[in-house]
């Protein structure tokens, strides 16, 4: 039992890591029976890594000049390296979802990512998680009210539908244990601006295989379960039916729950027919945007200059898409005095984008149908449709939900909104952070949730 000897019992405490395709997040739950505002805290991992947002840190790694850089620094170096035909490792979480994940993990990374040919995808994952462990330790150290020893509590991770959410996956457990050893060995070197030499990383990785650490992995939590837990914990107007859409960068995860407070403790049952996982998420819009731009540019894609522009565009696509939706246009500097303006309508009129929206509407409709049936059967008045993940900011989503609902004329009224915190959890933190709640909710909910019985 993790007792710190200072009368703080940490036996119920856990840290939940949400290793997202684009952004990593982490939250600590000291005790799920405590009031939320003292029991659970999102950790400022982004503040420690010096990212744009205090609670979000970019999931990226970059190899340069024989050294490995992580997070915001990696992105910075990648921008400089684009001209030399070099790529950072972005979106590498999605590797885990591949059908032959084991084979891909064992593969060496592309030469454009690791020109030294040293690291496999698995190595990169172990290193990144060790880096994240260091960010978490530092974030805990700078967060007020954290009892001593809190860095050593159990760990959870959120996972999309493509991984079983119950019990730690053996492969993941081994990866966590190795990353614990690597984190201990390299320690605060992970936080230095100089990066870490590949030789040092390789040595730590080899030693970690021989002598793994204790990753303290308790369980994986299915991402929409975590989102639903956050949504139920923070809502001020609870409903009995919740349909969660977690639109991240790499995956859109959907799940629905029936909440019954007539029993004690209240029962949360998943309506499993609604469960889906799709690759139609934020990165797919970025891909369509990139293709649109390069079709318009009409350059020869085999030319070095075109390749450089493509690399730069890929690095900034997430940001550009966000600006495009927020301001209706973006102006790109494409070298020298040249600029190109992309209007939001250029994207929304693109046939690929229309097909994307149609496909997303079909996904929403497919999950909505069994929930509506169940809600009608028990005479429920309303279904909560909760939008989570960074994609919840996409302004067209509520319309897609309504279009999906209209396909079923006997629908139950829907209440569509992004996950939002009606809580004191953010008092004392920058109020602007509330806007990131749909993104950090999975780590918060994953830390809070008591394990659901296996469906
Ligand atoms: N204001 C915004 N408008 C549009 N898209 C946004 C906005 N903010 C973030 N996004 C997008 O949300 C995605 C990141 O969200 P999130 O952090 O939930 O993903 P993730 O957890 O890293 O990915 P996944 O869950 O798929 O592994 C990116 O595609 C990003 O461009
Ligand atoms: Mg996510």
C-alpha cells in the first residue's frame, strides 16, 4: 500500500495518461471519493515542456545531429530540418492501432525520421513515454497540494476502441516497465534543451530490456468511457442517456451509456451497439486540406522545393486548420514574397471534405439509432450528445449530429454540446484553460473512473 508516512493514504490514488495522437495529457486522482476539486487535478505537463498550452504537450519526437528531442523542441527542430528532407515522428500513437501492431513496432523508423537507423517504433514509444513520465513528475512537483510520493502511484492509460480497455495489455505493460527504467536512468536529461544523444538513449533502452523498471500500470481505460465519466462527473444537468463523440487527431471514438441513479451506487451501463472507432478525425481534415492546397499549387511533387513546402505544410497543418475554422481563412507564406490565401469555403466545397462529412454523419447515425431505441423504450426525455477531443471545436459538428438525428423521424430530443467543466477544478488555474477541457477530459475521466464491468 502506498502510504507516504505523512498520514496521506495514496492507496486509491492513480495517474491517468492520455497519450494522444497529437497531444499528450495527464491527470491525477488522489482519491475518487474526495470532492472533485480536491480529488482530481489535470497536470501542467505542457507548462513543464514549454508548450503553447499548460495542460497539453505535443506528442512528437525528432532525431537531429545524433540527438533526440521531444515535444515542442522537437517541433522547432523539425521546422528547421524540413529543408534537409527530415521528418519528425508525428501521430505515432496510431501505430498501436494497426492490425499488425507487433510487426510495425519491431520495424526501424523511416530514414527521414531516424537517419542513423538505430531506433525501432517500439524504442520511440518507450522513449516518449519515459519523457512523459519526467514531465509528469515535474508537473506533480510544481502542483500545489500534491502529497509526497504521489509520483509513485498506479498508472492508467486511455486507449481507443482498438485496444481492449480492461486490464493492462501485456505489450503495453512491458513498454511501461521499460519506459520506467529509461526514465529513471536518463531522468531530467529529458527536460534539457540539448536533447539526449542517441547512444545514451540506445544504452538506456538496452539496459531497460534486461532490467525493466516498475511502470505501475494498473489498467487501460477505453477513451469514450473516460470521456463519459468526465461528462457525468462535471455535468450540472444529468441525463440518463449520454452519447460521447471523442474526435481527436487520429481517431474518433464513439460510445453511449445509460445512467441509472435509482440504484446505489448509480449504474452506468454501456449501450454496446453504439460503440465505434473510426480514423475519420482531425488528421483526416488536415490530409484533405494538404491535398487541396497541393492540387491548387500544381507544382511537380518530385521537385525538392515542392517536397520542402509539403513537409512544412504537414508540420503546421493542425494549426492552419484551426485558424481556418476560427477566422474563415489562412494566408500562407510559401517562400520569398509569395503568399497563398485559403478560404474556409475552399475546404468545405472540396468533394473530399463533403465525403468526410457524409461519412461522419453515417457514423453518428449508426451510433444514435440504438441509443434512441433504448431511450424510447424507457420513455427518456432527452439524450445528451457530448462532443469531446480537440475536434469538438469543429463548428459543423452539431449540424452533422442533427442531420444524423433527422434520419430517424421518431427521435428523442438531443442536447448537443462540447464537454465543459462546470466545476471549481479550474479555479486558481488560468481561466482560458477551460477551453481545453474537451481535450483533457479523457485523462481526467480516466483517472476518476472506477473500472466498468467488462461488457
Ligand atoms: N479549435 C480547434 N478547431 C479545430 N480543430 C481543433 C481545434 N483544437 C484542436 N483541434 C484538433 O483536435 C485534434 C487534437 O485533439 P486531441 O488532443 O483531442 O487529439 P488526440 O487526443 O491527440 O488524438 P487521438 O485521441 O485521436 O489520439 C487535432 O486534430 C487538432 O488540430
Ligand atoms: Mg484523444
